């Protein structure tokens, strides 16, 4: 199980690293600073803390679900889709500044993570709480992205 956790940690944090590479100046960029942002936008440090916590929990969750699922191909497919969407959002939103496409991507990611939350409950029961922070954060992040789309 330790090896599975390490593998998922490397993959998930690798995805965050790739995404942050494409974020570039991102939050401190003139473009982002000029946007009308939601009043509930948290301070910058919250994003790093949130994503670190999310990926720790999600990696543990994936290692637990992997062991107990009957359909590892479906689980792997959904994981790969979530990873791609997560990595893709950063360049779309920050690099290319396509906020509407970013909103579509984050909505899809929220649905995929929602699938993990609800479709795997019967396999891991209470351990599904480990994916809840990811889902809740995506609801917040989606609202932040939507605010930017509709107010700019």
C-alpha cells in the first residue's frame, strides 16, 4: 500500500508542478490583478495549502480505492481524465487567458471528482471523506472562475 500511495503522490504532485509551470506569473500577473474577482476569493497562500492537502488526501484515497475496486480500468480512466483536466486548467486560464474555456474545464473536473465521491462510496465507505476536500475546493474554485467569466 505504501508503494501505491507514493505512486499516486508522485503523479498528483507532478500534475500540480506541471500546472504551476503553466501558471507562470499567474496570480501576480497584471492581467489577473486587473480582473474583477469574487469577494470570497481567498488570499494566495490558501491555494497552495488547499492543493497540498487535497493531493495528500486524494493520493491516499486513490490507493485505498485501487485496492478495493472491482473495475480498476474504469477507476484508472477516471483518474487520468481528472489528472488531465486538473493540469489543463492552468494553461487555459492563466497562460491563454481563456476564462470561459477554463470554466468548462473546471466544471468537468468537478463532475469527475464528484463521480469519485459518489460512485466509489460502496467500495470504501467512510474513507470517501478523503476525496471530499477536493470536491468542496472545486466547488469554490468553480464559483471563483464563474465570477470572473460573468463579471469581466
